[in-house]
C-alpha cells in the first residue's frame, strides 16, 4: 500500500501542468516607432531621438529608447511638428543618495521633495542646462519659506511656490483650470506640472510631457518604473483636491520658454 501511494504521488507530480487558455492566446504587443521633438532656438522643431513604443493596455504605453535614428533628416521632412516632446528633460529621482537624507525642516528630501524634483526636470529642459532638485529645494525653503513650512501646509510644497520658482528662473507659466487647457498645453509642447492624489492623504507632483492621441508621458520622481504614457483625461481626473495644491488657482501649471535666454537650447549637463 505504501509503495502504491508513493507511485501515485510520483505520477501526479510528473503530469505536465496545463497552460491556461488565456496564456495560450496571448499575442505579442504591437510595436511602432515614435519620435521626440525638440524646439530649436529659431522656433522650429526637429527630431532629436527615436524610441520603440509598445502598446500594453488601454491608457498606458511603455517606451523603449533606441537612441538617435540614422535617418533623422528624412523623418523631419515626413512628420509634422505636432510631436511628443518640445523639451528634452532629464530624469531626477527624489530619493537619489546625493540628497535623499537632506533635511528641510522636519522632513527629508527623499520623503517630501517631489515638487522640487519635478521642477528641476522641467526647468533643466526649458533652460537647456542641468538644474538640480536641491537647487530648487534650497530656493523654496530658504528664500520663499514654501518647502516643508507652515506657509506650504507644513509638508511638501504648495502650488503658489511653483510660480515663485518659475519667476525666479524666468520661465513662462500658465495656470490650467480645465481639462481643455491641460490638453492644449500638452499639444502645444509645453511642460506641465501636475499635482495628483497619490494615495490617501498624500499628493504627489508629476511631470507631463507631450501628446500622443490623448496620452501624455509622465515622469514620476518617486517611482521611475512608473514613467510611462498615461491617459491625459484620467490624469486630469486624478488631480489633487488638496487646497494647498490649488493656491495658484489650480494644481496644474504649464511651463515653457526661458525668458532670460533662447526659447530652448540643447540640454547640457554641468561639468
């Protein structure tokens, strides 16, 4: 009897597992190629980079950068200027070990630095040179008292400080009070700062770039794995409802055009 049970157990373990029908019917995601457009100082656009776009689910697209394309001039002639990005922005991580443990008031930058980090990405792209998150954080904390202070709600940064920072760096801005204004700014190639309801009782700052059939590319300073294309209307519906995120009139602000210099110049990292 013992031998029989052992043989039965072995036979059960050796039975190949059935592949679920849903898995068997899966097909490879559709691939296509898209381009990053950059605004040149003379006001025209050119294609600066190419990447493969993989459709994964409604409202979400994953991109895989493939670098400069060999035939960029041909694509420049063939494609319209209604491109994806008008500014090439870097990615900064608010928990970068260079600044994550720096204290601003009672909180660390890694915990509360989403707004300075988002603005550093945008300002670097618009100004064409690297502006670090801590540079923005220092200005908002020491000069404006709007970072982790009672004036900002005690934690994080209020939206009126976004305008203060934009004026400091000579960057044009427009407060966006409707979805139509939000969509128009993205289609115009402007960078958009957007505060969203991130989790219960917590809001977060996103960088929104470009327009692709109702989708916009989001850079998340807290979770780089979440950098993807998202449905612009759903993002707008998720905008922050916290009062300090609307002190500027809205939690969404378009940012573009460095008034102190050229409209846009090639992005350069500080040496």
